[in-house]
C-alpha cells in the first residue's frame, strides 16, 4: 500500500478506489487522514464514487463521508422524499441526519436489536397479540425505562430516534416508532396510528383491533373505548383516524412537530427546513392523488 500519510499530492483516484474495499483499520485510518488533508479533492472523490460505484466501495465512501461530516443531510432527506421509496427506519435515520449528520445509525440499530432480543427472551409461544404487547411493555417501559417527555416536551431532541434511544424519553410519535421497530424485529407487525393530538400504535391481528398508548406505558385500549379515552366524536372514532397512517404521513408528522418546536425556540433556519420537508411530502402525495 502506498504510504498515504506522507504523500504531498493527491494520489490518483484509481489508487484510492482500490483501497476503499479494504476493511483494514490501518487502511481506513490512512484514508481518513488523506481526505482530511485534501478536503476539496476528497469531497469531490467521495461524492463521485458514491454515485458511480456499487457494493462495498460505495458503502465505504458513504461511511467516510459521514465520519468526516461531509454529508448534506438536508439534500439526502429531500432525495429520499422525492424517491417515494419509503421505509420507516431508514427514513427516520435520514431525518435525524438533517441536524445530526455524524450520528452512528449502526449503534441505533444495535440498540433496537438489543431491545428485540430481550423481548424475544421473554416470549413463550404460542402467545396471543395482547400477551406479546404485555411483554413489549415490560421490556420497553419497565426494564429499559422508556417514557414520555414531560416538562421538556417541546425540546426538538424528543423527535430524533437516536437521541430518544439514548435518553429514553421522547414524544408519543418517537416512542411509537421504537415500539413498532422493536416489534418488527420479533416478527410482530404493529401499525402507526396518527390520531389528533396523540400518536399511538394499533394492533390489527384478528377481527377487532386494539390500540396501545405508548405515552401511558403501552396501555391497551379496546376499539369500543377509544371514543371516551380520547374524547373524540362517534363519527371520528368510527372513521379513518383509527386506521394506520403511511410511512410518508408518519414522517410528515415528525417533520411538522420539529418545525413547530424549532419555531418556538426561535430557530427559524431549522423550522424552515422542516417546513420545507412537510411541503415536499404533501406535494408528492398531492401528485399521487391527482394521478
């Protein structure tokens, strides 16, 4: 391997590209030092390599971009919105990177895996959906201590998945997100329910669904009790608001929350960015509706 740490000139792209698929810690360290030494050339090379290459080379180029803080989180999220290829966990990580470009999504995924492993340890088959939810509640809210953000409710950090996983308190929507992602890891499909003023989780196994209020530690509410529990009208409680929302709608609501909370803090740059994301999601849905 060429001694990259002592070079005084930018090496040829072919030399660097040949090293990108090397998992050696020494090689990766030398590459990072090279890009830090030649930031202009490095940014151009990584952006080009990421877009033109496939597999491990593209993956390593993206990882180096992230470690150096050279990713444009705003543009990446806009690209995701416009792609219309929505996946919940990936989408929320991209949302997090708009403000926290250098957070480690691998660590967050491992934290979700840890929660799922503990749930799996306690599951004894066969279990009906309610029993499974009781296990989920025990793990998330009792053993690991996840809870709703109280006095600090309007802190924007309560909307970021990686921060909520670390601090263990967040908004109803981020707690619902974690609940759903952990459930999926154990093969248990739950749905996001975007109610007015309260985000919840829905379980649609069987003929009659039931709902989980993660803000109340995963309290189970029967369909017939939702009207009184939430204080909504009969017409609303029997309508579409009790049906699952799409990934697009859930991410839109997360962005709308962030726009509001940043605005309350006087951080108009961030508020405007998240308002832009809301507009983009709504524009895409409008085009699909009118197609």
